[in-house]
C-alpha cells in the first residue's frame, strides 16, 4: 500500500504507542519467520494496521523482548504472533510482488529496471506466501489485471477503478475469524477505495505530465494538472464518506488488545492523512515513514 | 444470556448514572442512522437488541422485584431497518427491485433494472441505491442527482442526495470528533435539514 494508514502519533498515549510499536515489530518478525529476511524490508505501517485488524480480539500470549537486525543491541517489545499477523505478512509480500511486476510492465526498460531487480529478489518470498494463500494471490492478480484493462480503456468512473483496488484489499479479510469477517471486509473495501482516491490525487500532477491514466483526469475532464476547487470538495466529500462507512463497520468489530491504537487510526489518523493529501502535502511512502520512524528507532 | 454488565462494558458496581451513560454511548454507536442501506445493518440491529436487553435486565434487577423502570427501557428498540418501502408510488417492477435490494440481492436488482426500457427518476434513484450499497459513492451521488433533476419534488430522492452531499455519518466516541469533520454548528444545521426533510415525508 502507500503509507497513508497511520495513527496520529501526537494523540496516542505512551502505552498505546508502545503497543503500536510492538505490533510493528511483531509483523516484521512474522514476515521474517514466514517469508525470509528479504521480505522484512517490505514492512510498513499500512500492513501493521492490517495485521492488528485481522488479529481481531484473539487471545494471544504475552509480548516478548527480542533483538533483531534493526536493533541488535537493545531488546524490543514484540507482540505475540497470531494468524492475523501471519496473514498480513503474506498479504504484504504478495501485494508488493505483484505491484513490482506491474511497474515492470508499465515502465520502459530503464525506469523499470529497479522494479525488475526487486521483484527477482522477492520471488522466493512471494512463492512461499502465495503457496499458503492461493485464493488471495488469485484475487490480487485478477484485480490488478482488471485495473490494467480499465486504465487502457481510460475509464471515466472513479468508483469502477477504485473498486478493483478495494476488492483486492477486501480479499485480505477472507481469513479473519468467521464472525468478524463481514465487518472486516467492509472496512477493508472502503479503506481501499479511500487509499486509491488519495493516491490518484497525489499522483495527479505527475500522471498529467507523463500523459498517464489518472481517474481524476477522466472523471472531471481535466485539461490542467490541478483539480478545480469545486471538484476537490466533491472528492473530499466522497473520500470522507468512504471513511465514515469504514468507521461504521469498525464499530461492529471486537478488536481486543488493539482497540485504542485502531480507534486512533480510524477516528484520527486516516482523516488527518486524507486532509494532508488533499492539501497537497506529499506524505506518501518515505516522508510518512521517516516521521514515525524517527520515533520508533530513536 | 451474557452478563448484561459485560455487554455494556461496565462493572457490576457501576452507578445507575454510569449504566445509563454506557448504554447511551453504545446506542449512539449502533444507531440505525449509521447503517442506512448498509450490508451490515442487520448486524448493527442485533447489537442494538443485545444492549437493549442488557440495559432492561439491569434496570429490572436494580428496581427490585422485577418491576421495570418505566419510560427508560429500550428507547431505540423498535426501529425497522427496512429500506425505502414508504414511497407508496412504486409500481410492480420497481417494487421488485426494492425487495431485491432489501434482501441484499444486488445482482438480481441490477438485472431487473437493466431490463427496464425507461430511465425514469425512480430508475436512477434505485440504481444509485445499489451503487451506494456497493460503496460506489460517486456514482450513487450522480444517479441521485439525476433522479432529483427529473423529479425535484420527491422527498425520498432529495433526502438521499442531501445525505451524499453531507459525506455520510459514523459514530465517533467523545473526544474523537475533531478531524476534518464539520464544525458543531454545521452539524446541527445539517441535522435540522434532515429533520425537515423527514418531517415533510411524515415519518
């Protein structure tokens, strides 16, 4: 994913922040154990959110203190690994792998070179993960190929293109506990739509310059690389509505030990990210990672 | 039945006031307004029933001898979540579409709509409702807009459009209200609007 799904760190209590860090480390360990060392470089906050969501109210054993590559001397608190964390680890490997393959196809030889290299490095991890999650792997491939098709057709419907990414993310919910499954899937669908739209807005200028497909260009028939105020408001409203639907679904969920952190992400973190993106701030990937990363690795 | 105090998330030593506050907060969370035309509305109704029962059980226990504390019980109990049945003007085919939507059978509803020869205001309204249910909010709004344009007097369509323009609603606990949301004044104003619209329809 893209680095939009973050808690609003300033509003977390210290103990909640500790919890979030333990989930972050927990996911990293899950990735290492299940998919190999290289997979651990894919670690990010979006998937930490996914892990906490899929973990649900499951009763886990106590946290452990572990050393790792990133922190070889000081032991860090690592939450116990549950099936939700394993699923999130596999999902992040599968998604990243196919996204890299996608970039290889999209770009020319030179621009796509880095992606090609990374995808080769990641292939063994992908193989392991895909073997465990055949159904999810299949859905990801189908959704991405539908997305490619819609891009080729210059699809003018925001919802139709966003739907492919939303369904892809929703598929990660299929391994949630049975009674939690439908709210988890709804949360992931609506957040997936929201992420897709935020990303489209983020990329608007670049896509316009390089004459690439961007759903906002076709939906609002743009002739300049900026969205007029009226249309920006429309986008803001429809994104807020998606978050509201995700939040309503979240209300029906038991999330046990993660409730404070997830509350923060749903009620504060996501709306803040949305506002920052629409205000033109570039928070994608590294920028956001650095900010919380500084706190985590200090 | 589960421990009623557990359902409300409080300890059995909570004061009457705390019980009431916990119940009200949860009733706000599971309120059917947050789950209009939503695939999760049934689940929310179940939760609402659970907390209503828990609250009734506690008030019963506390008032002693099984007397219920009058008036306070199950204030949110009798809401019917069914959707869009009160238009009264639905002709046969459209009624079928509405039934299919209420059942959650969107494929059937979409197929019925596709077979219709005419694109009337109601056709657009129902197409918008299906889009909404799928989370296709932009298309939903466009269809509601068309429906309102073709039949400006229809309160059901106008209400749906107004809801889309407000960006929907969801429960947030106290202290989590602030980010990127409407100010309190805007919120009140839009609630008043919705009330007017509802009043106009006589519900």
